[in-house]
């Protein structure tokens, strides 16, 4: 997968060199390119913003630098000014624009984006990017305006990092043990994760639950399921409503009823 990220604060994306995403780059699974939007500004002050039409507080990001940045990055001619080496049209890019007014990021969307060959992240600042940039891009490529949650950030960079990590870890060959993907929260069973423990068996007077040191696999599996059900009922009852029919067996429902009676 190729990922391009455009921002006026490219240093924010340095984290992509670290940890597993960094390893994915080293292994060739991932090809990340971070660009400074000001590269495509024309005035000596490298101005990327201007006052909003219709008035109001703050500034808006100018369309011209974004238009030229996306032209250069998506220019598959390999010619002058092209960023991406000449490539066939099969690797059409998907433009991902983090915005508080976007569709909500989810594990499902992460899976969808992980199947794309090329993602371009447009990280806005100020009050946002002139809307014509997205409207113009929609005529040329797949565009997803995405929010990572119902709280306000100062820009799109950290949201891009969140989305990239959620996507890249789903790439085939990325995680050493793809098995662990199935068990996690928001994974396949739609429940929150059960609590996890490791050595020592007692820490500051706190013991690891007996069920986990029993070595009794069926008992361990049952304990973990019960914990996941209780945690989900307590913290994310909305997830229980979204479970497909048949996702809960008789014992699961009994656990939830007991929990509700507590
Ligand atoms: C991109 C500019 C700041 C937003 C005025 C504060 C995502 N879940 C999310 N919350 N906030 C963002 C986000 C915020 C951004 C930009 C994403 C570009 N801002 C603006 C509108 C109100 N300031 C986000 N994904």
C-alpha cells in the first residue's frame, strides 16, 4: 500500500517511522510519503490560509495549494512535478480527509481502506479546508471525509495517524499473528475485550483471577467471555444492541441478566 500525507505540520507524521508502521515500511509492505503543503504555495510567505467568505472567526485553508499538491501527488505521468512514479491506472488513489463533519471512523471502515492500494491524507488546520478542494477531487477520485470521534481537535494530523494505524495493522502480512485480530475489541465478536493479566501472580496484594491460572481452557474461555459481556454491558451497551441475531447464546443472555440485576 502507498500512503501520502499532506500537512503544514509534516513533523507531526514522524510517528509513522516508529514501531510497527515503521517496520511495515522497512518490510516494503507500506510506502509512506509525507509532504509539506507549503511546497505548493507561491508567495514568499508561503501563505496557506485566508479569511472566510461570509465572515466568522478564524481562517480557512486556501484551495490553490491543495489543488496543486493533489495534482502533483496524483500525477501518474512520471513527468515534471509528478510525485508518484509513473504507475498504471489500477492504483487509483483514495483521498481521505479527516474532518469533524465526516463519517465516523470504525473497524469496518478501517477494513475497507486497508483493501485500497493507495491512500492520500489531506490534513487540514485552522477552520478547515476550502470545500471546493474536496468537491473538485470527488470528480477525479474516491474521497472519504472521516471523523475519528465526536470531540474537536485543532487539525487533521493526529486523526490521520489514528486512521493510518487502524488501517495498516490490517494489511495482510502486517501482524505477526493475524489470529490476534479476531479476538480484539470491535473485532469479529462485537464485544469489548476481556481484562488481561501477566506475571507476577500477585502484585501489590492483587491476585490474577483464579480462572486464568487454572489451565482449564474451557473455564478460561468462559471467564473471558463473561468479562467481555459484562464490560460491554457496563461501558458500551450500544454495542450489545448492534450484535447480530444469534451472536449471544443462552448462557451469554443469563450473564447479562445477572449483570443487569446487580
Ligand atoms: C481536521 C481543522 C480544526 C475543526 C474549528 C477547531 C477529525 N474527530 C475530529 N475532531 N476534530 C477533527 C478535525 C479538526 C480540524 C481539522 C479534523 C482541520 N480542524 C477545526 C472545525 C472547528 N477548528 C477530527 N478527523
